[in-house]
DNA sequence: CTAAACTCTGGACCATAGTCCAGAGTCAAT
DNA sequence: ATTGACTCTGGACTATGGTCCAGAGTTTAG
C-alpha cells in the first residue's frame, strides 16, 4: 500500500499538520502505520477520513458529532445518519433565527443613530443602558 | 448610597453569582465598595453596567467588545460607538450567510436521503465521503 | 444566641479547537 | 557525506466564557 507522511497528508487535504496530530490525540484519526523511526504514515482510508472531517466541519458539525457520524458511517446505519443530520439542521436553523433577531436589532439601532452629537441621542447606547430590566 | 450584595445583584440582573465574580476577575465590573469583612457592595451604577454587559452579550458582542463599548460610552463618543456596532453588524451578516449555506446543503442532503437502505444511496454519507478534493 | 443563609479567596477545571515550542532524531537530495 | 527539510514527543499555552470547590468567616432572622 502506498502511504504518505503527515506533511503531505496535511498539504493534500488542506489542514495544518498540528491539527492532524491534534485529531490523533483526541482519537479522531490514527495513522495507518508508523515507520521504525516513529514517523506516521497514512493511506487512502485515512486521507478520506480526514477529508470527511474537514467537510463535516464545513457543514457546522463539531468534532464530537463528526466522530459519531464516522461511527455511524462505518456501521452503515443510514437511518441514524439521517437523524443526526436532521438534528444538526434544526440546530442551525435555530442559530440563524437568533442571529436574524440580533441583526434586525442592530440595523434598527444603527439606522437610528445620527453618528454624532449628544450621547443621550444615541439609540445604541440607550439600548444598552436602558433602565428597564429586560 | 444604597448598596446591595453580590447575591442580590446577581438575582436582580439575572446573571449567576460566579459570573459576576468572573467579570470582576477580568476587569469588567468592579464592586462600588467592600464591607470591612470583604463583602462586595454594588450601587446603581454597577447594576446598570452589569445590565449593559448582559444586553451586549444578547446582541452578540464579545466581552472584549463590550468592554470597549463601555469605554466609548464613558467617553460619550457616539461616532465610535456607531462604528463599532456597524462592524458587529457586518460580522453577524457574514455569519448568517455562512449558516444559510450550511442549512441549504443539509436540507438538500436530508431531502435526498431515503432514510433507509444501502449506505451507498445515502447522499449525506456521499457528500462527506466524496473523492473530490473540495 | 443560634442556626441558616450568605460570602470570601484562589485556584482548578470544563468545553472547543487548535497552536506552538524545544530539543532530538530522521529522511531525501546533491 | 552533508545539508536542509521534515518529523518526533509531550506539555504548555491560546481564546472564550464561564463553573465549581473547600474551608473559613459573616450576616441576618427568629
């Protein structure tokens, strides 16, 4: 089997070397083998796995979730994978809603702020300084 | 001046006691004074400041940004405050865009997944396992 | 006065995802 | 053979925002 070193793996997948070692430390990605010198060697499978991790992160999964996904994937449990992805979707939708609310508040505040003059007339400060408890 | 203890402050503003102490440790909120026993006492100003912090967080500002905002607020520098809020808005808009992309990807993947059958037919797994480098 | 409730300190620890380092050893190309 | 590039380990450190703890001391209500 053709194997590559950690530097080449990192370069080809587009992940920092330290991050590859980090993934190993947390049990997410083990090298296929080691040279007598201790140098890590990776094969096709590890390369795929690392790409899987990278894509999972791009989709907003945490490393723990990716670990889970990889386990499910190995078990070829399509139903669980679908469920996991759905949970992720719900979470992301909730976060988007939250951010939308924040964005709207900020937009209003900024639009209402003249950008000069008395601090008392700045709605941004006022919003943060309100006496009301909410 | 009427002052209150840390417990009452935490309760009234709706923040855990430990968090109030944490804010003190990082230099964000100092008690107005201390009793001879060392007990912290907070006045109106501190209560306002803590509410300011709480609202800032709700708007998605980091504690560092809130610190900055408080300094600008003390300096009553309306222009800087507006700029800071605008930067925050831009950041939030960018994050929303990112999340929207992720959400769309997940939706497509989930919609295309039958939820059963061969793993090879699961588009979620396929998306994560693609041989292509992107 | 006593008992319950509150508060003090300083440091450790949590999760998340890395990032960096020194000092030693190894590999590859010339 | 030598040089330059690469890799090893393990632990410390980064940032963010808390959260918890023990053991001692203080305040307050009955």
